[in-house]
């Protein structure tokens, strides 16, 4: 019985750890808007003149956390300003951005004759 309880607790702990690493995209959207991420990265993560493209990022949640703590080209966000959990939620929201349309579907790019 003790072994069964131990296995259950280990599995439950692993599931909780996975859930924490995936983030909450709804809260991430709220934070993305409230913290002004959209001002440089655009509402859809497509980037802009001052911000990098975030859509379709290959960066992991931990990679995003590491970058926002010590960025090269944007203001730093300390853990006091944006917790790891909140950053993971933003990452989860970023991962919901759709792929851009293929260039072949953009008429003006195909009619350059």
C-alpha cells in the first residue's frame, strides 16, 4: 500500500511540474497586453520596427525566462517585476500565435510583373 501511495505521489508531482512548465495562455495574453509586450512585438507577435518576431518562436519557456532576465535588446524584467510563472504564461500565449500565411498566398507579392 505504501508503494502504491508513493507511486501516486510521484506521478502527481510530475504532472504538476509539467502543468507549471506549459503555462496558462489566457493569463499570458492578459500579461502580454498589460505589461506592454505588444508595443514592440505587435499584438500577434509579428514584431515590428523595435521588437523581435515572437510568433513561431523555437524558444522554450525557460529560454524566454533567461532572455527577459538578461536581454540584449529590450528592457530587462526581473523576477520581482515578472515572475517565472508569469513569464511561462506569456510564453504559452506566444505559442498560440498562428503561422503566417505562405508568401504564395499574398497576391501583391505574386503580381510583380
